[in-house]
């Protein structure tokens, strides 16, 4: 399940309860989010690789892979829609999107086919034909069939062009592995229940190929070819071709991480109120004075401390509190605590874990901080 964010971001749902809904943000951070349009499963998810500060390969003509991947994906989407398929893109604009979030989006939408669209870099060996490469999941016949059809169609589509091609020994459809015999590529490794493949149509790092890929009609042709390959995969038993032996190469470029990723504010801070008796509030105020912080900070920190203790390696799983142990969150003095979208997700998580309301878990956090401060004193 996923929601559509205010800027058309796809936000996979991580949990939903009476306390609120937690989704995975664009950067892959759990955040609280309610009220977005619900997205149903689709036939195909297309993933335009790279984006934001991650350019991918760059041609001598200045064409970046992040831009080219998106252009081709948009053409592929339009062609698939015209064939009657429902299609989603992991990104529909220039956007920093970590690998784990791309996979989370695909998993949330349960497509019949998931294709990550890329263009290659690095090859220098001259070739008489295009150096097209595709990659599939290890020991997965349907993923391999998808990769084989993608390779076959893309290789055939580009072969007639008079270009000085380059390739490597991995031209074709193969599996790139790391230790443990798992896929090196995260979009394949993290989508084990999907028919997933990666396309690397041409080498953008090769100037003649970059010049060819800069033509809008070539980008449209590639998108059309990818759509046709996916259609053939979904409507036939064709085996594809170009299969190569699996190989071990754990080296990655370091792209696709959350480093430097910044989430926009999708929802304004949420205020949650908790009631205290006069005596309880004086204890809270004394704790805040001792720590040199505000009372609302103490409550927020207390909830985060609950999460910290619950995540310790030897900690027992958090269990819902018995009715008799649940804190009374009512009283004549109210403490209103603001939570930003990421902190609010922690509040919801802890409330659900302890079987409490958000109001009650704020009280529990305050009691914990008063207790810990008393030990220190």
C-alpha cells in the first residue's frame, strides 16, 4: 500500500493504526502522513535510475544519465499506458531517491514487472554491435526471462545504427553477485517477490553513443522498445536471449544511499496534548530545569528514550501495557508538545508498541525522564 504525497511523491505505507499512519519518505525516513490519495497495485513500475545530486554517467556532450533515464522512462510509461497497462514511476522528475526507497515503492505497488532503467559507463573495448547489458535476480527464471527479452529487444533496436560501439564481456543478460551469492544491485536484491530487471541500453560514456542518445527520437525509440519488451514478457512465454554466466563483483559506485538526502516538509508539525496533575507537572518542570530544557523537550526526549531502550541488542520486545499500568493522561494542566513529521512517526510507533494513545505515551515518556533524572540526582 502507498499514498501519493502533495508533490506526487509515492510514499509506501509502513504502518497504520488509530494513532496515525507512518510512511517511508522520499529519503526513506519513517514519517507521519495522513490524507494522501491511496495508490492501488499497478501492472508495471519503472525506475529511472539516479537523480538529484547523483548524475550517473555523463556523456562528453554533457548529457547526464539521470536526465536520460527519466526521459526514456516517461516514453516507456506512455507506451505502456497506450497498451492498457497501469504504470507508476519511482520518480517523475529530478529527485534524490535512495535505492531502498525505490525498492520500497516497487514492493508497495506489487507490479507484475519492475524495470530499473539505466545507461552504462566505463567500457572502452570496441564492438561491432551495441554493448547492451541487462541484469536479473539470481535463480529466478521469470526475472531472467524479463532481462533476456529486454536485452534482445534493445540490442536489436540499436544494432542498425552506424555507431562506433563499445562493450564488455558482460554484454547480454546476467547476474552480478556479491558475497553470500546475492545480487549486487539493491533494486534486485530488495525486491525478491517481484519480477525485476535492470536495463543498461548503451554506454553513455562512449562519445558516439552519447551523441546518438541525445536525439529525442532515439530516446522515444528506446522507451518504446522497453515498453514492447515488457508487453512481450507479460503476454508470452518467450525466453529472451543473450544469457551470460553469473559473475561476482561486489564493487558499487556508492550512489543510491541516503547521504545528503533532504526530505521536504510534507505535513506541518502536529501538536499533541497531555494532562498532568499539579504535582506531576511540578515534577516535569523540575526535570526540565535540571536538564536546562523546556518541558515539551523533556516529553519528546522521553518518547525517544523509550524507543532507544526498546532497540538495545538484549532488550525484550516491547509489550502492550496492562490496563492497570497505563498512565492517566488527564489532568488540569496541559502540556502541548509539537512533533515534526519524523518525530511524530516515533510517537506513533511507541504508542502502538505499548498499546497506548499518543497522549498516554507522552505521559509515559515524561515519567521515564523524571525517573532517570532522579537517579542522576
